[in-house]
C-alpha cells in the first residue's frame, strides 16, 4: 500500500484515496473506497472508464491492471457495506438512469470485490470508447446487460465452490492466464445467456453470448 500511495502521489496531485458513491444492497447508497487512479476531478466527466481512458494516469493504469486499486474496499467489507464475493457495486447515476427492472435483482445481495460481472468487464474495458460520454452510452447499451446477467448467475448460485472458482479466475485474469479455466467461463456464459433470453435481451442461440465490450457480438472466448 505504501508503494502504491507513493506512486499515486508521484503521478498526480491529490489524495491517495478516491471515494465513490455506489448503490448497495436493497438500494442503500454507500461510500466505496479505492486507490485513486485518475486525475483529481476527472470523475466529473463521467463515471464509466475504459482501459484507454486519458483521465487515468500512468501509475493508475498499473494499479488497475493488477486490481490493487480495489484493496481499500476491504474497509467496506469490514463495515458490512460489501462482501468479498458479489456483484460489483454500480454508480448511483448508472442505476437510476440505466437499470431495467430485471437488473434490480442484483441489488438483493451485498456488492462484492470479486464477482463474475467484474471478470467480464475486466477483460472488456479496453473496448470502451475513450470519450467518457461515448463510454457511458456503450456501457449502458452493450456491457451493462451482459454484466448484470453474469452477476445474477452468482446471485442465484452462491456456492463455496463457485466463489473459489471466481477467485482463481480473477487471479488468472490479472496475470493474463484467464484461458486456463475457459470451461468454467463458458458454463457461466451459457447461464448468463439464458438469463438474458428470459428477460428478452437475447433472442439468438444462448451459447453465443457476446463478449463484454465486443461491438460485433462475437461468442465469448475469454474467461472474464
């Protein structure tokens, strides 16, 4: 943490911690903590960021790629606002503007640090447009339904084995070895596709759920 803090201070003026208002369980807002990875005030342009977003400073890109920026959320876990495993907490404005009724099921459990939705976004965020406004539109139209469908796979199947699988897949994703558990990702993909089809978001073959962030709708071949 000390090294991360020093890198942030050397890269961009401002505080080490970033406080973000997020929607929690039962639609109760809370303040989520992260290590700051964007220039101060950058969030005013929009809450959705991609891997190439120019608002992210150099050290921030490293912290995000290693998921070190999420470590302060352990404070949220201790406070009971989050769980280690669960749907990723969403920005309040995204919930209010873009959540369809079926997506609200993801708010029935505590948000988490590790979950299937974050795995999909982790590998797909580089596909987001650089412009924050365009990024939010693309996120709401393409990424969000597929992300929430994956989150609902967890909400409906919160077994210990599944939690351990998500942890291993997250660690493999950080070191770019996500393909080692492609079978697990494909099973999750099929379950998410069935959810999308049941709510009318997917009318095609449920075994070809598009990759998170993929504009062309190619089948998922990556473990996020």
